[in-house]
C-alpha cells in the first residue's frame, strides 16, 4: 500500500478581514479609521487566533543508561502522527478513503483463514467424536435421536476419505445395536389422526425418526456403490469397499428390518460384474450366509428373484460362482432324505424314555385354584404354539416352492442356451435338487442330459487330438469327465426321489444310455491324476502367466466338494446296489465287477479302498451271480473276453476271470491287501 499523501493546508481568512482590507485599500482617511475603532471586537479576533501551548514533559518509562560519556536517558520513539482531518468540502481525500477501505477488507480476509489441522489429528478427533456420539445413542436412543443426523453430516462434510470411512462404519455399528427386532410399519393418515397415549406417541416418534435416518443412510450406501457414469466423478475405491462391507453386515444382522431390498440390490449389482476381487467375494459369501440362515424363506425368495432378473438382463454373462450360491438354499429340506426301510425314524426332539425311579423333586405348593389356572394356561399355550407352527410351516413351504421354481427356471434356461462355462454349476445344482423336480420334466431333462454327455465326449476327443498335435491350449476350460459324471448322477437322482418306482413305470424312462456311458468312462477315470481332488485343487501348480494364477482373488468353489471319485461311487451305487431301478442283470454285474477290479490296480490308495469296499457290498448281495468270475471251474461263457468293448453285452465277461485279486494281494498298502481278501472271502461264503 502506497504511503498517504500529505495534504497542503490553506488558511481561510474571515470575511470581516476582507471587508476591512477593501475599505483600507479604497483610500479611507485615518480619522475614519480611529472613529470606527470602538466597534472593533478585539477579544473575538484574539480568541480566533491559533494557540501555541507548551508541550508537557513526556513521562519517561525507560531507565537511564550509564555509559562512558555519562548518564543518558533513552527516549521512547514518537508515535506516528494520526491522519489529518480530511477537507471534505475540497474533495481532496475521497480516493484515499477508498484505498483505506480496500486494505481493511484484505486484512479481515487474511485474519478469517483458519490454521490447517494435520490429517492424523483430524482422524483422531473424528474417532473421539464418533465414539462419544455412539455412546450417547446407545445409552438412550430415544432422547439422542438428533445425533444420527450429526453422524450423517460427518460423512457429507468429510474433507478426507478416511474420515468418511470412519463415519460410515460407525453408523453401521450403531444401527445394528439400535434397530429393533421387528419391522416398522409406515404410518398413514388415520394413524396420525388417531388418539393415542403419551408413551405410544413417544415410541412412534422414535420409530419414524429411526426409519427416516436409516433410509438416508441406506440411500448414501446405494449412492456410493452405484457404478459411476463416464461423465460423473468417480467414487474412491476404498470408500466403495467400506460401503459394500456395511451393506453386507447390515444384511446379515438386520435382514428382517425395512429397506432389505436396497441392501440386496447392492450385493446383486456387485455380483453382476465379472471382476473377482475382495468385494465380489464378500458379496458372494454374504449371499451364501443369508441363504443358510434364512428359515422362513422370505429373504431367500427375494434374493433369488433379484439374481434371476439380473442374470436374464445380462444374458447370463456372469461369473460361474454366482450360480454356486443356489446350492446353499434351504429348499424343502424336510424332504431331502428318504425314510429308512429297516427301522422307525424318530424325531430328533423326541426324548428317549428313562427307566427306573425318578429322583424326587421338591414341588412348590399351589392351591387347587392355582393348579387349575396353570393347567388351562398350558393348554392355551400349546394350542397357540401349534397354530403358529402350522402357519409358519405353510408360509415357509410356499416361499421355498416359489424359490425352487425360480432356481429351476434359471437352470433349464442355461441348459437350453448351452453356455459352456456355466454347465458345471448347473449340473451341480440339478444333481442336488433332482429329487424335487416335477415328474413332468423328467423326459425333457433326460434328453438334455444325454445331449450334454455327447457334447462332453466330443470335447474330450477334441482335447485328445489337440494334445497329440501339440497345438495351443484349448479354448475352453470345461471338465468334460466331471460334467458327464454330474449328468449321470442327476439322471439317477431323478428316479431315487419320492415315488421313483411309479415314475419309472408310468413315464417309461430308460437309463441304459447313462449306464453304458459310465461303463465306458471307468478306464479314463482310473488314470485321471485329479480323481481325488475337487475342481479347486490340483496336483499341478497354476500357470503363472494366466490371470487365474493369483491366489489372492482366486475363486473358492466351496460347493464343489465332491471329487470325481465320489461322483463315480454315487453312480456305481445307483447302478449296482440300489433297488430303485430293479435288480441289475448278471451281465451288468459281471462286466462292472471285472472292470472295477482292473481299475483298482491304477487308482490311488484311498480310491482303491473305496472301490474294493463297493465291490464287497456287491458281492454281499449278488455273490451267486458273479462267483464264476473268481473260479474258473464254474465258467459258463464261450468265446473270448473282450476287455475293450464299449457295450456291456459285447464284453462276454463270463468267458474271463478276475485275476486282479492276486495282484491286489501284493499291494504296497496293507489296507488294500486286506480289502482284496475281504472281497474274496465274501464271494466264498455267499456263493
């Protein structure tokens, strides 16, 4: 700012002096001058003269200094002279006033700027503030309801992402503690105008305030997790992850409360993307946990409906692990097991009777009237409990039936479209829920399974040709052998459910195609190095150049727990031992027995034990029909045994012998040696 300009002061003479000066200059005489002297006002003229007063001695506040020259008094610096009064009538300092005003405003703006607080200190202060607010809300939510708005404002006006993360997580924790165990119904006009007590009005006010604040919080989560458009500003990835985690925690904790659909939409929108990261895995595991915990089927039905709608909209361009979540559904679980034919099944809650004397217990004395009232009360409680159980069971069965329709609709649509990467999860689901499929769909489903097996065989042949020609890696990563086994398991499971014998007789279903394919695949399965490992495990390390080699985000297929060997044993159990399809013919028993003993020589230790255990059961029920394979003197067939025949009837199995038992006696594993001896003993004792 430039220094102020010094204004030159002018002296203005009074008008009386000018008149006297004009008269004197006009040549007036001296006599006139003295004659008018009496009219002069000398005191007034003297009064108007400027006074020169002597300056007072300034007060010395500094001590004198003693030097070589003597004692010296140090004088204080004189203050700067104040700005002189402005001559407004001359208009000389208007510009100076404007400059002074501008300088004052600049100084005020500089003074208003607050000092910047370090981020670490801001985070600590925010933590303390959030802890204080959460403590107050938990102590008395009804009285401290405005504090929810305060916590929401921290998210809105948060200057840093770390502060917003803390506020979002704190709100989720507080809502989990405060939300009641029931769903709040929105009030209508009649409810608002009705006369209610003071306590009810207070409770309603609290509920509506809680619902409003919770709605605002859910909308904030939806806004943060929503896919950003190209022109819109991008949300911080860390903040989006925190929002997804909050939604998952709320869905697991307060799934019964309002705005459940919004939370499910957050998870479904994340599962719609193909990118597999920590957020995707979190959403998938949360959805599986929701299906496991859901008892009445309401939440599961809503979630499956959203997933089905999302899959159709994306034309099933999704990650295959999303379909695996359906395997965790509790669909008509009371019909998942068949009743025992040998004993009476009792309920788990039914207590076993205790024999003997019961210890005496000291009873509380009650009058006759009290005992009567208690008896009536117990009867009423029993009736109410039965009524509630009946209603809940009916509602649960209805919800689970609707969920089952949606799941099978998704499975059948994928089978129709023949999406390669989704065949595995679909067949896993069909194999698990096959006993719940309507009999009207059996014929069409079996035809679809036959086509899938044919496609799997062609894919396996193409893969063998590719390996022989040393071409590049195959275009698809489908496990043809596993898919064929799953198709066979599903086909047998269709008829092993309820009313299986009626279904086989009325629908005339023929499973010989699946039996023949199972017989042909035994040799290939016996030399499969991954026969004892599920699809998520392998004896080989992954290719480091492939995108799936990263173990951090590698998808964990928890539902595919059944190894190829387990699937094979399930198929063999249905083919050779199960009576649901009638007694197997002797040719089938002999052909499978001969080939199973041959494959036991190639299988690993555990698989060989499982195969020999199955052979022991076959020998227990059908020893007379296959005993000739162990004793050459009882041979009934003519010709030569064909071990490589693809058809069971063309093997001429009874023209050969099971000599593999002699090699199994020399097996390196003692358990396998004992199992081979047990099979021979069973044949010798039961024939």
